[in-house]
């Protein structure tokens, strides 16, 4: 691995943040252990990045106060700090463009003076937010790389959870194609790092420079054998880690665990909070399992990891998830993930580490997840093999260090210092389809085919075939 001089654009990087802020910071910090990384962040995040102890060669805060203050007011007062809102992406668009132009003004002379080997943009993660840097560097002198980027996941039909959360703004997604720099970003990028199979399919026209690199990661220190779990006491300790919003499927998790919980053979801890909490608490009472369900609310990240180590299973029925950071942490902690076979989590769960169930309809997904819980409750040896397999897999493939090695191989190729690596997506690239309107009903043929497929794939056999 050649040590390169990198300029990393990470406006959202912040070790004290959540979601994209923490993910992009962790990626950049891992790269800084292998390369001389100069990182450009927003000015308000500069102190946190400096104090985090990452080995950056230089940290520079970029100021755009005339956009930052209105955005923060809107995000806090109107969006109520809702990180999953698509309005956040739209409102962040002008900030992202302004940030990069200011960064270009700051670093242009140094780029042209040969101080850097490449520019890598690690944030924003949304593929819908373009980059002026790609156009500004279209004639060199150094390559521009972007990613991991994510997005393009359709809203699944037949799920009221999606209909309840889908925002009208999602219908405007295709307008991004005519936004400034939308075309030049990916045309002039030397390499595109895509965080999911779905995103790979969206950029299939650029397949010669497209690489699958997962969006999330885990610290190597988190990959170790779990603490004592409920399995030793004859019951399944399940855990659900997510914001309590409709698309995360908290109601599906409750219905999946209910049969075992009513028999006194399972418990469910729900870590997270949100507008769905009161409804989910009511559902736990109506299912007769309230005494076996814990609503822990938001808990510090260190406690989340400790709770995952004590859990047997992570129930993650999110019906529209790009990254699925909780799935990475569950694998590292020895909690066996049971996920919907859709989006980012389906790319990560592999054979010998967990289960994926087809995204058919809410009742069927809950029934299949419940059947898997029944199987694990009766086969402790299988449970242990999956736990051990998940930890080994996470340590080898899912750490920030592993992600840095992947990105470094791509950087070596992009700068002409190494062969082109092969990082294909876990699922075959398919032509991207337009998002499904959740208000539309499925045709009778589609519904029949879906039911037939589900019947041919009993839950007990869905143990990560792909």
C-alpha cells in the first residue's frame, strides 16, 4: 500500500455526531492511519475533529455562515432533528455546493502545486448531492474520487409503514438529474465507491470505475466474543436497535417475537426512540407481551454495543434501509441478525452469519422472522455457530481498517500506482427501476408470484443462501 497525500472532503464529518457524521469521520480517520490526510470539514465541527485524536496531517474548517445558520434553524425547528427526512438532503444541497467551492478556493493553489495525489469526497453520502470538484478537476492535475455514496432504494409496495413515512418530496427525486454538476460529478470522477448493490445498479453506465465499498463499518475492538446471553437460560434475548419511525418496522419485530414471548421463551429489548413509541408500547400490550418487552429509549453508543453483546439475535425488519449500521455492530458483537432481504442490510448479511427474509408483506415478514426465532430457540448449536461466524466475518471484512484497505487499493489504482481492484456488489447489477409508488396496488399476477415465491422459501431455509 503506497502512502499517498490525500485531500478529503468531509463537510459532515464529526466524531461527536451520529449517522453520516460519525460514519464519514470514521472512514477518514481510518484512511489517515495509512496516508497523509488533509481533511476539510465545516467550521463548527473543526474542534471536535481536532480533539478526536485521529492522525490527520491537517484539519481545516470551511465557513459558509450565510447558509449554515438557516439550515440549522430549519433542521432543528421544522424537521425536529429528523435525520431520515429527505428534506434534509434537499436543504443540504446548496450547503454542499457552497462548501466545495470554498474548499476549492482554499486548496486550489496547493492542488496545482503538487501537494496532493488525489481528492476523495466522503460526505455527503447521498448520491443525489453532486460535487463541483469533479468538474473543477476534469483536466487534472490529480484524480477525484467520490464515496461511498448511497441511495436509489425504491419505496416497497404493500407496506403501510412506507406509506406512512414517505414524503411527497421523494416524487421529485428524478429532478436531481438536471441539477448543476449532477452529470459532471460521475462523468469526471476517476472512481465511484457505491455503498450498496442498488446504488451500483444506478451507476451501471460507469461500471469500469465503479466499486462496491460498504457505507458503514465497526471498530476492530468491538469484534469479540459476546457476554453471557439468554440462550444459556433457555430463552432467546432479541434486540431491536433503530429510531422508532414507521419504516424501521418496530411493529414487525414485536409481532415476530410475540409467539415465543407468550411462551416465556423470548424477550425483546427495543433501543431507540421516536414518534412510534407510544403506538408500539400499545401494540406490545395488545399482543400480551408487555412484560417481556423493554423500551429503553435512546442509550449511549457504548451501551448499545454492550447490549448487543448480551443479545442472541438482532431483529432488523427495516423495510427501506441504505446502510444498516446496527447490522454491522450486531455481527461484530455476536448478535445474529435477522433482516429483510432488501437494501443495505441484505448486502451485508452473508452465509453463516445470519438470516434474510423476502420483503413480501408485513404479516409474512413477521411470520418468517418468528419461525427463524423458533428454530434458533430449538437449536443452540446453530445459534452459536452463527454468532462465531458473524464475529469472524466482521473482523475480516467489516472493520474501518478493512474499509480503509479497500479504499486504499482503489486510490492506488486511481493514482496509477497499482492494479485495478475487483470489488463487485454482493448482488448482480441490474438495470435501475424507478421507485415504486407505495400508493399503487400490486397486480394480481405480481401478488400471486410473490405468495408463490414465499411458499417455496420456508423461513427455516432462508439461512443466507446468497
